[in-house]
C-alpha cells in the first residue's frame, strides 16, 4: 500500500497556520456555508479557484469539469447550479475558462483521447459554428485562445437558459452570470465581456414560457 503521508502532513501544516491566524475559523466554517459566488470552471490542476481569487474556504461554491462546460443533460452540473441558486442563494455565477486549456486545444486539433472525446464534441460543435471567426485568426495559439473565450460566452448562455436561473429571476432574486478567462501566462483574469442579470438579456430562443417565466 502506497500512503500519501506527505499530503496529510501538508494538511496539518495548513490547518495549523489557519488556526494561528484565526482560532475560531474552523468552528465558524463548520456551522454554515453562505458563499455569494458559484464558480463553474475547468478541472485543470493549474487553475485553483479560491487561490487565484485570494478567497478563504467557504467563500466560493465550486463546480469543475473538463473545458468548463454547462450541458443541458448534465445532471451533475445542473444540481450544483440548483443548490447554489435555490439553497445557498448565491448572487453571482462565474463561468471561467483559461488559456492553454487542454480540452479546448484537443478539440481544436481533433486529438483522440478516449471517452472524453464525446464530452469535447460540444466544443467541436462550437468550433464548427464559429469557423469563420476562428479561421480569420492566422496564429494557431491565438485561435485556440479565441475558442476558449467563445466557449465561456456559450456556457454563460447555457447557464441562463436553465429553468433554475430563469425562475430565480422571475421571483426577483438578484443573480448575475459572468464570463471570465484566466490567463495562464500571467495569472490574471480577463472579463470576457458578457454579464447577464435578467431575462431581458437572454436571447429569445432561450426564454422558457412556463411556470410564469414570461
């Protein structure tokens, strides 16, 4: 059996450091969680959400998957959104992609990776839809980064297309959905230029006409 004692020791060091800084931190944290933000990001190990935002545990509710996708049939992601919105009442949902994304790069190159190829088919669909925009960019790296940005924007609209978010808006719950891109090269986050805070900002094709949603 191969133990991971060095990781357990690292945990002890971290916990002790936090207790020295704030003796009551873990007692307060264990009582409840009340984050204002839901982060939907990529699983990439180089993009730890709380760390790059300089937030403490308890301040960020997190869902991660390869290439930060929000798919209408993904009950895992939808359950996280529903819990965040209906139970935790977060005020902001952030969809964050990142440069140098392995999933996006694989979709651009048509790499064969196995089961994940089916998941990345959704990115390839977007690539096909945005072919003219992407082909106008001569540099391959910049083209891939553009697909990262386009994918973030697409997933923001997918979040806004859910009945979960639209029902929250219909009952007057303050909720905004943001699209960001984390730049691996310098550690900075760039706003992708999309922020939706109500049903009027959602394309007509995504507005659900049921349960009083308009």
